[in-house]
């Protein structure tokens, strides 16, 4: 497997190779994009846990993007744009398949909107495409310019800085309040006005996969915050889910995640299960998250993407 961990700021590449895949190959390379407080690799653990290997086994080249762990989606999108340009140069392919989790969905949508000729498909996983009630509550609970806001920002930016340090990222701009604002309902609806491709005409709706800009849009997500007693992250997500009055994954409602062709927004998965965390622990009676990725790569191959 080829795996490139990219830095938009320094243009550094780290390459790991393994024997070439012998089966049918995906036409365009895949670029995975993390969400808020995300990383490519943290102390040896991938954000998309074991996902790159699954994509490789299905015949895809895999690239893991490195964007700011906390900032607005347009700035992150500009960082990703540089990295997509690099992937195109490295592979000689004119397009990529983008897969983004959480805020990563807005990040890939930005690129697909401003450079659609570079993007074959954009897949949102647990994406904040119609806003997050959790972000609304957190942001609405602090007054602009107050000590509480400054305290919240310092804690969140400190966490982002620690993630950057432990994941070995190049120094990147951080602004947690900008990130949080981008994920509120108001922030997301404003984003949708600028970058409307793939967005359903009404809440909880869906569209055909192929949008007017020539990019195929897909999405999937979960609707259950607490999924496994052995997963230490589930308790926090179950607590966060209490701010919702509809099915959600602990941070994003199932309906809010809809974009383009909706594969399924009712998986028994929480926000972290969707990227196969914590270390692959998930609901015992639900499809393995890795199987969902495997099926999606086959879907893209069926469309010659």
C-alpha cells in the first residue's frame, strides 16, 4: 500500500509501501480528511483506524490529508486544495475521490465546489451538512467577547495544539471558535449558500449522487450514541446526545448528515464508530464500519470513479 501523509504548509511526504494490489483497481485515488480535533496519525494510531488498508485491499491508492485540527472549513478547504493538487501531480490522475468525516465533510465540499474538475466524488461520513445541535448549545452558552468564551477558546486551542504536537503535524493555524461557529446551524447554512452542491432541498432529504458540477456526492452516518459497553468514548457521546430531540450519533443528527445519495443514516454507529474507533470497538449487531468502507469503494469502482 502507498500511504502519503501530506502537509499543506511544508509539502513534506512520508511514504510507506507494500506489495501492489492484484485485483481490479479504483480509477482515481482516495483522499481521507479528518474532522474537528482530528489528526492523521496520533502516537501510532490512525484517525481512520484501519480504513486505508481496506481501501488498498480493494484496489485504491490512499492518501491521508493533514489539515488544521481546529479552524473554519474554508481555511481547511484551502489547505486540502493544495494537497489535492499534490496528489494529482504524484499520480498523474486528474481527479480524486474525497472522503471526509465530521467537519471533514465541509472541508471536502469546499474543494469539490471550487475545483469540481479535480474531484470525482465527495463522500460525507457523519458530516455536519445541516448544522450540529451540540455546536449550537456549546456556542450559544457563551457570550461573545466574555471571559467564558476566552476560556473555552484557550482550552480548545490548547487541545488542538496538543493533538498537533502528538501527531507530529507541522505548525498550522488554530482557532477553535472559528471551527465551532462553522459547525453551528447558522454557520452551516451560510456555508451551504456558498457551496450548495449535493445539499438536499429540505432537511432530511437527499439528491441523486451526480450533481450539476459533475461531482458524485454520497453520505452515510449513524443514529446511536451509545453502542458498546467496552468503548470508553461512548459514555461521553451518550451524554452529548441528550441535547438532541432526534436520532443522532452523539454529535450530529442523522438527518443533518444527509448529502447527495444517502447510503444509510441509521447505522447503529456513533460519531467515532464511523471511523472505526475506539480501535475498532463497535455495536455487536451492526455492520462492521470497515465493511461499509469496503462496499463504498466497490460502489465507486462500479461508477468507474
